[in-house]
């Protein structure tokens, strides 16, 4: 096998660690840098600090090619391409906080021999600003599109790889395009600003799809339709597509909330009012809160009522709690005086600090014991397999709110429980499942 280009990765969070492990799997020697010494220590010992399917094995299998360090200089000595994967959290104003990116740039040698490859999600214009500030820096924008929970699969089988470079840095964008060539996805070569915009626009569009279908769900509730049927009927039109049309209690995570607000701010900073995104954000916020209304309709005042949250992570197959709907729900329920119990198969450790006053349980059964109502917040597969007759017996009341339209409503109601989905009533949901089965 020809010698593969060694690479450096700065910031070993989700994107950085997956990038490092996957490039190592492809045969590259990877020098991965993080300022968090404890994290680096854990990774050196072969213990990834995040839950991502397949990642432990990948790190273990490629230990020889993966070097973890706190010294950025080691990566710069060994590699000419340095992937910047540090996080860009939102500031109070909604803009992206670029201080960590700036800290990486400050350590960078603008010697013409190194290129900074930006994977962190940054506002359009960041690349141009960095090139202005650091003389001689070679800069490539290579935004990341992986999803938590299927990050390795997404990396290894990309729909597309976007490589943005400006004239003068041709060698660097050629080198980055070459790294990804074996993966087979279409390589989209653009200028830096367009590559930055592809990332922001893609996340904003997906978030828009979710808020759109959530509004349709809310209308379905009024007109007696079932949103899962509506989404199925819409999604078969290939101009629309079926993905990201799952109605529920809103999107969360480290990306959509932050990136949608960052794009809105970016537009606002130029004097352009991005009205559509303002609505997308507002719909998402209200969607989480609507669940409280559903509970009150059934239970009356929530003071003293025990409510179980099934799932706490922002989506299944991750322990990531950033911007998870569970955080808003727990706070709102506690605000109404309810007693909140929560269970998540993997996010319990992370949840402890984030959900003060919530009783964190070791199993779904424990959370459901004595509950007047349960809300399915995260669609972990184990919740579909619950023994609903046993659940009915253990609960003090019969209400199950399926915040992800994930459960089989017939199974839930056959056990004597009351099923409430999002944009579908118990009866309509049952009929819809039957119709779908008839249609094969
Ligand atoms: C998202 C994008 O999907 C990735 O392409 C992108 O790389 C990533 O952000 C990023 O910018 O780093 P991620 O946040 O991991 O990935 O998760 P998604 O699977 O996109 O889900 C985001 C949220 O939307 C979750 O809370 C999920 O429950 C919700 N969602 C998703 C819906 O409510 N309905 C849907 O139909 C799909």
C-alpha cells in the first residue's frame, strides 16, 4: 500500500474523534490534539469519551496509527494538513463563538507548508477573515455532514464531500480532495465562502423540514388527519423526499439549534432579516412546550403529578444531551409543580448535572412506577419493546405521550393505556398503522 498522507486533527469531540479514527482506518497516521489532558489520557488508554456506535472498536483497531496529544506542535511537525474540529458553541447573541477556532489559528504556522482544513461549523466569511489575519496560511473549508449515532457510516459513505479552496491554495484543496477520493461520494469543489454556506444552508434546510412537518402535525390534530400518513404521502414525491419529515417534539442537539441561529445572526449582521429561520426556531421552541398542554388536557393541573421521561438524549444512539428536548420538558414540568423521573439507556451520566431535581432511574420500569403520565422523548428501540400490560399496572395513570410517533399505538392502547402521539390521535394512529400495513 502506498504511504498515506499523515494528518493532524485538532479537537477530539464528536467530529474530531470520528474524523481521526476513520482516517486511521483508511490507513493514515493521525495526530489528534486536544487541550483536555484527561480526555487525551483516556483516548491513549483506548477509552473514547463519547458514545458513538462502532467508535470504540475503530479506535482500538487503529491504536497504532492514532497518536493523541495535547501538543499541537506535534501534529504540525508530522502533518501538512491540520483538520480543525473544535466546537463553535453559540454566544448569548446567537452568533457562533469562534474563540476556540481562533486559538488553533494562533498556533498555526503560516509558512506555506501547512494547510488549515476547517471542519468546525463557522459563519460564512470566517475563512476569508483568517486568511486576511494570518499571512501565508493555506486554508480549506471542508464542512462535516455526519450525524451522531451514524457518524462512522456517514464518514465512510458520504453523499458528498465539499472542498472549498481559494486561488493560491490549490495544493491544499487537491490534497484534501484526494484524502476523500477513496470514499466514493461526489466531491464538490467550490470557493471557501460557498463551502461555508453549503454547511449552514444544509442544516438550516433540514431544520426547516422538521419545523414544517411539526406545523403540519399541529394542523393534523385540528382536522383529524394523521401526520405520519401525510409525511409518507408527501415523501414519495422525490422532489420532497421522505427524510427529516418525522414530526415530534422538536429538534435538538449540538448542531441544528446552534447553526440555524448562527445563520440567522449571520444574515442579520449583514442587514438581512431571514424571516423563515425566525419561524423555524420559534416553531421548534413551541413544539416542546405543546406537550405540556397535552398533559394538562388529560391530567388537569400537574402539581404533585409524577411524569416519567423515557429517553433524555437529543436522539437515540448517543449520550449527547446538548439542546435535548428533555431539558426543556423537565424544566417546564417542574415549573408546573410536577415530580419528574427520567431514564435513558446511555445518557444518565451526562444527565445528572443537567437535570437538577429530576429522579434519574436505572430502567424504564423504575421511571414508570407510580407515574401519572409518561412522555417518550427519545426513540430508543428498547421503548418499542416495553411490556405495556406491565406498564399499565405499574403506572398510577394511563397516559402515554409519544413525542416521536415511535410506538405502536395499538399495542399501547390494547394494554388499557391512553396513547397520544404528535399530529395523530390514538384512533387515527391505529387506523393509519393498519392502512400502512394493508398497503404493504
Ligand atoms: C445534524 C445533521 O443531520 C448532520 O448532517 C450534520 O453534520 C450535524 O447536524 C452537524 O452539523 O454536525 P445531528 O445533530 O447529529 O446531525 O442529528 P440529526 O439526526 O440530524 O437530528 C437532529 C435533531 O432533529 C434530533 O433532535 C432529531 O430527533 C430531530 N429530528 C430529525 C426530527 O425531529 N425529525 C426528523 O425527521 C429528523
